[in-house]
């Protein structure tokens, strides 16, 4: 079963408008939770860090506002607003906010 939350029905919307920045924090808004996929908006205040981690399935990142600075494996990737990045399953990655930014993360989850 899929739970779609916090999305306006039959009305155009902008993902970036669905959550606000909070000073000194990373805020998270879960939009979809299902057996095979999760969609979450993350809003990073300046200088916030999501430490190195891995995911069991691929993650599609879409930058909604600002610019994100990722480390994927051993490579630094600068991702400005409007750009996307596919991070393969099991690849270590981290992200830092050198400025405020928002991203939509679509995580594909293994069904086993």
C-alpha cells in the first residue's frame, strides 16, 4: 500500500514550497512511503551536514532550491537548482550545505 501525504490533489504545486527552512537544522517532509519507493523533501540550512551513508537501493536526487555539495564515493559533485543526480545502491555518499538548499529524494527500495 502506498501512502501519499501532504500533496495537494488536482492543484498544481511546487515541491520547494511544501517545506520551510529552519535555522540550524535539516528538515524532512515525507511525501510517499511505500513498499518499493519513498519520496522525501529535505531542506538544509547553511552549514548542515548529512554524514557519509549508503542506501540499499538507488536514490534519485533533484535540487529544488539552492546548490548542494555531494561527495559520492571519492568524487565531489556540485548540484545546483534544477539538476539531478542518480546515486547507485551501496555507494557511500554525503552532502553538505555551503548555502541553504532543498532537495527531493526518491529512494528505490529492494522488494526482497
